[in-house]
């Protein structure tokens, strides 16, 4: 008895799919608004929205649907609340322009929200004047591709995040551009996420904010001029590759903040003109390989207990401070990096300096201890004590040195 | 006084040293711009030079000029000229010619590289203004030292010592007291300690205008807040002017009582 | 013309002038003599206001010179060491000094001719020999027509012809009724021109009067010996 029912069901499904219709929405079509189109559509139907302005919000999608915009039709939420909520599997949204999401202090209204669904595809959306952009809630196996999110955030408390993932699994976030929101991309309790080729710029707080999320990869993203930079916290097994962290330049800004991150890989990234390139707190067993640190205030700031980290083949160019430590203990290794402030020599011409390099300056040690002393930055006295500390270290960890400083920068062209 | 100023200035404008000084700045400007081609970067590098070298050169040049023109001074003393006019005239002659070498020497390369069409113009002018102030201050201090020491070697020694104190040792003491009293709120202290030393004051004024001010963190924010207000600007300018006028007062006073 | 009362001056612990009282009348040549360190130059510099006395008063034509500078318009001074700002030329220096005494008429042309300085006019002072510098010094001193002339070792470095010219100049100025104060180590020169001698010894005036009076006082036949005898008696 069981088998025929299964076959019947299968046929029903197949048949259902087979008669999937395309529904058009436009001013002169039979469907004049999206809400009725969604309500009338059968599962697996495609809804084509023609160019135009649709003043709608609270659109709940509760069945598998493909919604495609032609020529970027505008859905104007008129600040009333959430606009699209996906509560079914297999939903595709493509090519819409969604504006004027409602702002609330109690509910996180989003332009597009995915709730407990699988196999979703959200692509080519343009989101403007929003509160939250794309909000994935307990969603799995989906993709968020090539969306442009342009916010107008002014205050942290009254703005939302560009792309937010909360308790998600196996989602790809690729090729999105996110500007001027609170956090560009926000992840919490989300595992096996791939974040790739995104541009996150001019956001109020973090370009990327990462909490309690493991086994995630992010690569080839650009994080630029965000209020605080990128924060990765309380997570394990993260791979960060080929990203650019640039111009996060403010009194409390950094390119990348690592807090309680373990067993991760940071390679081929560029840290340029950040107040702090990487700020590391309580992070262990991380490999830093082939990164470039250029013109940062501090290239790497190590605070708190950080053990068994390896810095290898990185380039440090013209940073005010290369490495800063706040303790005399060192359990991290620096080996075979290029330091632009290295002044040693190479008699046997093997490309490796014959004198070890000490990346921690005395002044950076003092500033760590007494932050007010930073006011003496660039004083001649500081140069003198830095020099004497370099010659005979007293205050800085004496095993903190690069035994094999390179004379020429490493070229990381081969990815 | 203006007659003396005129002749001292004229005398210096023809001296080899003014040209050396002028050419040094000219070359420095061109080399810096040639090396990194970025106006605002060059301005930052220049800051280090101005903070250290301008006071040093002002001091040495001031002392040297005073001792070298001793006979000239005696010639003038027998003329119907007021004593303080002689020394103030000589002082302004030296200080102005040094300031001119600085401003023109650095100005030319930067104009050449298009400073007028650059955002760095404000920073650059600030740099030159502080440079001029430091010249005025340290030449005046040098004159006071030279006036009180007839022994050339001693005079040079004290002058170098003074420079060393304000450029290096002062910061050392400053740093030690910051570290020593780290448990106390230090904002006011560091503000005052900075205001009291013209080199530190200039350094901080310039640093705050540059974008490396972000490195200064919380302390920088406190300073920014202070120096950003009108009161802060007036107070720091007043401090610099005071640093010029107090030594000038001493030049007058000492020159009126001194035997030649 | 000059009246000095109870003049004291100390340099550190060294008491140089120990109460000088001196009246110098209008007209005539006064030679201030004395061994090294007797206070000759200090006395002259006090009159010029270059040295500030510890006590006592100096009056020029009845007016105190203290804290005044305009009275130096009436004084021409020839300093002992002629060193000038090296970057100026002779012509510029002369013009400068004239400029400093702006309203004075000067007869620099005549003096330049007298000392044959024309070839040096556009040379820098740092390139001149000691003697030439002294000639420039003389031009600067004599080109103004001031009632008081003070000459500190005027003969230093001069060749015989210029020496002669200098003597002529001094007598000429004397004829105009000027007061001339001279210090010198060359006794023959002093004897030849001085009307009156002021002899300083250890910061005090030991003798003031004419040369004959000095000879009588020391019971010596000639001037040079008279001076020598003062020195030997005082050193014993």
C-alpha cells in the first residue's frame, strides 16, 4: 500500500512542477500588485514583475516561488515595515529594487528576510533606504549573490546590518556590495559559510562582524573605511584569504579584530592604512602567512594571552609600529618576514639578514602600559630610547625576534 | 632698531651660512618630494626635521652670530644708538633671515609640486608657521645665553644643552612622570607639560592636524578637543608668543646692564 | 666738559676703578696713561656708556650720561681693535655709520683721499689687512664733526705716513677747539701731542697735569723716564 502512495505523490509533484506557470505583474497586467500575485500563485510558479513602482510591504512567501524583476522594478515599503519574508524552501528572488524599509526600535525589519528555509537564492537585488538588508534566520543551503545594499545609516542604534546571518548553515554570500549600513555583513552562530568577493565600505561599525561561527571561509573581499573595521570573535576554524582591509582610520579603528579565535588561517591578505592592522586578543594557533601590512599605525597589536601563533612570509611596510605586545611573554613565532625598518646586513647574500630583527619597539611597549605616553609620538627622545632598546633589549620580550628577516619583500603573486 | 635690523639682515643675506641653510631646505624639500611624490607624506616627514633641526639651527646660528659680530656690536655701541635696539635689531636680523631661508627654501619645492592645489596646504602652512615660531624662540634663547656668557665655548655649550634639554631630556622626564603616575588621570598634566615646551607644543599641534592623529587614540582625542577649540588655539598661540617675548624681555634687560 | 665723580667699577671680584674724580675742560688733548689693567679702557668705555659703573656719576656738559644714548652724537670714538662685520664693503660700512648718525654731515671723501683708501672701497672688510682696517677705523672716527673725540690706541698698525697724517689730523681737530682723549703706549707720540696727562694706577688717578709738571714731580729729565719711575716706585 505504501509504495503506490509514494509513486502517486511523486507523480503529483512532477505533474505539479510540469504545469508551473509564469505570472506577470504590471500596471496593465491582470495582477497589478505583487501581494495578490504571490497569494494567487501556485507552488513553483514564476512571478515576473515588470518595471514600475509597487508600494507594498509585508509580502510573505510561504510556497516555493521564483520572483524575477524585469528592468529593476521598485518595491517601495514606504517605511511601513518589513518588505519580503521568505518562509518556504526553494525560493528565488532576482532583480528587484527594494526601498524604504521601516525602521523600528523593537523589530528588526528587513528588506528581505529568510526564515527557517532551505535552497533559497537571492540575487541581483538593489536595496536602498533600508533598516536591515537581507536577514537570514535559521536558513540553510542558500545563496546570496551580487546584491547591492546602500544604506544611509547615521547612528548605530537606529540602523541595521546589510546582510545578517543568524543560526545559518552552508550559505554562500558572494559578490555583494554593501555600503553605509551599521555592520556590512553580520554572522552569529552560523557555520560553513562562504563569504567571497564582497565589497563592504563606509559602514558605521564593522565591515564584517563575526560571532560564535565556526568553519567559515571568507576570501577576496574588500573591507574599506568602516567605522571600526572587521571583527571576528569567539570562533574556530576560520579561513581568511586574499582580503583587503583598507583605510579603517579612526581613534578606535582596526583592519581586523580577532578575539578568542582559534585554529585559523590568515593568508594573502592586505592591510593598508589602518590605525591597527590586526588586533589580536586571546587567539591561539593561527597561521599568518603571506600577508602585506602597509602604512598602518600598528601592523599587529597583540594583547592578552595569545599562544602558538605563527607569522611567516609577511611583508611589513612603513608601519608606525610593526608589532606591539603588552606582556613580556612571547609564545608566538616570527620567521622569515620582510620588515621595511630592518637595518641589518646580509654578508652571504642569501637574501636573509644576518642579524635578527626585533619587531617590538620599546615605545610601543610603553604606550601599551601607559596609553597617555602616545602624546610623545615622534619625539626625538623616543627615537633614542627605541634605538637603545634595539641594541640591548630590557623591557621587550627578548625572544621576540625574527631570526630570518628577509632583505626583499615577499612577492605573493601566486595564490 | 630697524636700521640695525636692516644691516644685520643685509649682512646675513650675504653670508655663506644663510645660503647653506637655504640650500639645505631647498634640497630637503625637493628630495622628499622626489622620493615619495606625495605632498602630505612629505609634510609628515618634514615635521620631524622641523621639530628637531629648526631649533638646533636657530640656537647655534644665534649664538654664532652674536659672538661673530661682537666687534660690530662694539662699533655700534659707541654710536648714538639705543643699546636694546642694537641687540633686538641683530636678533631680528638673524631670526628673520633664518625664517626666510626656511620659508623660501621649503616653499619653493612645494609650490613647484603644486601645494596650492593640494589639501596639504593647510598642514604645510601650519608647518611653516611653527617652523618660524621655533626659529624666533630658539634664536632669542640663544641671544640670551650669548649675552650672559662672554666665554664663547661656554655659550655654545649652554646653547646646545638648552636645545638638548627641550628637544630630548624634557620628553624623557615627561615620559618618566607619565609612567610613574600612570594610576592618576594624566590628561591635564600632559596638556600642561606639552604647552610648556615649545618643541612639544609644535610637535603636537602638527601631529593633530595630520591624519596620524588617529594613532593618538583617547589621549589624542582629549588633545584634539582642547586644541580644536578657540580657547585652545588662542592659548597655544599665546604660549608660543610668550616663548618669544620672554627671552626678548631678557635680551633688553641684560643688554641694558651689560658691560662691553 | 666732562666731569667724573667718584667712579667705581668692579668686574666680578676685580675692582678696576676705585673712585675716579676727573674734570676735563673744553679744548685740548688729554692722554690717559697707565700700565696694563690700570683701568684706562674701562674709564673710556664708561664715558661712552659701554660700561655701566657700579657707582659714581659721569656728566657731559652738565648732563648725566646714565641711561642716555643721544649724547653719543657728540662723541667720535676710535675703538682699540678694529673689527668690522666682514660681509660689508668699506663703502657700505661708511654709508652705514653715516646712516646711523643720519643728520650729521660728514667729510668722509677727504679722509678717504688722505689715507689713500680709494682702491679698497669696494672690498669686503674681512679681506683687509690690519693696517688698512685701522685706516678705515680712523675715517669712521674723524668724518664727523663732534666736539669730543676719544681715541683708544689710535696708532696700532699704522705705517709711518699714515701715522704722520694721524698726527696732523689730531692737531687740526685740536685747533677747532675740540676735546680729544687719547690712550697710547707710544710715549713719544703722547709727549709730542698731549697737553695734559692723566695717569691711572690701580684704578685711581695717580697724576693729572702737564708733562713739565710730571717731570718735576718725578725728578726725571725726560718724559719716558718719568713714566718709568712712576711704575718702578709703585711696583716696589
